[in-house]
C-alpha cells in the first residue's frame, strides 16, 4: 500500500509541475511588447535605475532623468 500511495503522490507532483510550466509558457507568449514600458522612446536606452534619495528614474547610459513609469513607479 505504501508503494502505491508514493506512486500516486509522485504522479500528482508531476502533473502539478506540468500545469505550472504550461501556465508559465502561456503567460510569456501572451505578453506583448506594448506591455513593456521600457519600449517607450522616452525611457532612453532602456537600462534604467531608480534613485531612492532623489526620487527619480535615470537612464544608466547617459544619467538623464526619464519618466518614473520607466522604473515601474
């Protein structure tokens, strides 16, 4: 009986992993470029950092201030 319940538990874990993997792939495929704020030309190079002390978002390429939405704020 122990072997049977262990096999069932292993099968359930495998099915749950496959469902999680399929959901992850589905979500990645349904995301569009428009969902990414870094594709906006106002965000500069796209490599941005949030400076907590100043409360601004800066483009790391040229250190210019860019809109806060580029840093997800």
